[in-house]
C-alpha cells in the first residue's frame, strides 16, 4: 500500500497539483487521496483510478497495474524498462536538446518511446531493439 501511495503522490507532485485541485478535478475527497498517498488506505477502486489517471495524465493501465488490479507480465515489464533506460540516456545526453528538457511533466511510455526514436533517427545511434513494440 505504501509503495502505491508514494507512486500516487509522486504523480501528483510532478503535475504540480494540490490535494484540493485533485479533489475538484477527479471528484475524490482530498482526505481520502491523502490517506492513500500515506499508505493508510488500500489503493482506490478502478473507477477512481480511471479518474485519477485522467487528472495525472498517465495511462489508466499504469495505475491499475501499480494498484494490483492487473498483472504486468514480465515481457511487458522488460520492454518498459528498456524504453525507460533509453529515455534516461537521451535526456542525459548534453549534445541532444530536441524536446527532452521537460520539467514537471509526466510523460507516457509512448511519448518517451517517441523521443527515443527521434533521438535514434537524428543521431544514428540505436538504443532500442529493432521492431521493439511497447504495450500501452
């Protein structure tokens, strides 16, 4: 529970939102969200997670997997990890400045993959396996 709560808090902070703002946008009590973020309540019902996903601009599946409602199969996890690793390489490259210096914004895995592919096409360097597909 605590791990999910920390994840939820990180998403909220990355968006620069207060608990009150999330309450208004997702129509979920700020006290309840606070309890979940502090690990004092179980992850919310999938309906609530759907509303939070919209507010935090993350794929609904990500919240459902993090909350334990869906399984994240190992091949999908491996692909996600590879995209994340490649994306981290791109944003740390001091010579590459094409749309990678975003602050306070949580990017979807698809957006990170796009940035990596753009990097690959402009630099000629391969970071991802050819034909690798990331599930959304």
